[in-house]
């Protein structure tokens, strides 16, 4: 009786390595301050980035903010506009926001959440749609001007939205 040798499948280990590498590349959580969905003024849309440029909360924040937030849940819906004023991480009386205490705490713990960094061109983002919601935030945090735009058009931008949802006043409809 003749024995037959079976060649090992080389493609399976290679495919596994590629899959794991792809997942690792996507596993990085976009941080507030990266440009997954936040964009620098004057640009209104930038490529996604999940590089943690400033993922660690900045402890030197005084938690002062004066922000205008414009939220569009759907293209057909009327825009909602919120005002958020924080002093030392606490909401001021003039704030007109759905959850001002939570939003002010988020800003105090991570003021870079609204300070975008230049986009990375090598960032991989999952191609998924998290809904049609968009938001724009303008104003100042701790004396620094901020302009940030958010959407839910891919995995990186969804993660950016989720990180800033208390400031945006919406979970994006999910």
C-alpha cells in the first residue's frame, strides 16, 4: 500500500496573519483630537485617522469652555443647536444643552477631544455607516479656539462621535 503525503496549506497561516494584522490595524480607537471625523477649520471633511495623538486625558485642563454645537440627526430634520458653557468643568447657567454636566466633565477630563490633528494617510477604517447624523462644534476650550466636525460615515468617524457624544448631545441615532 502506498502512502500519500498531503502538503500543508500555506495559504491558511498566511490568511490568518493578514486577518490578525488587519484587525490590529482597525482595533486602534480613534482618539479625540485625531481626524476621524473632527476636521480642522477651514476643511469640512478630512480622511479618517485613529492615531491616538492625544488619547490620554490632559490633566492640565481647567475645564473652561464656550461652545456652540449644531446637530443634524438626519438631512431632512431641522438642525438642533446647543450652547455649552463650562467653568472649571461645571456647567454654567447659560448652557442650553441636553446633558451639560456630563459634557463639561468630558471636556475637563479630555480637552483635546475637540482639537483635531492632521489626518494620517495610512489609517484603515472599517467601511460601515453609523447613520446620517452630523455635528459641528465651534468655540473655545481653555482659551483655545476649536472647530470640529463629526459624522458617522466609517468606523473611525463613528468612534470619534462615540467619544464626543456627551458634548454633541446625541449618540448619533444608534
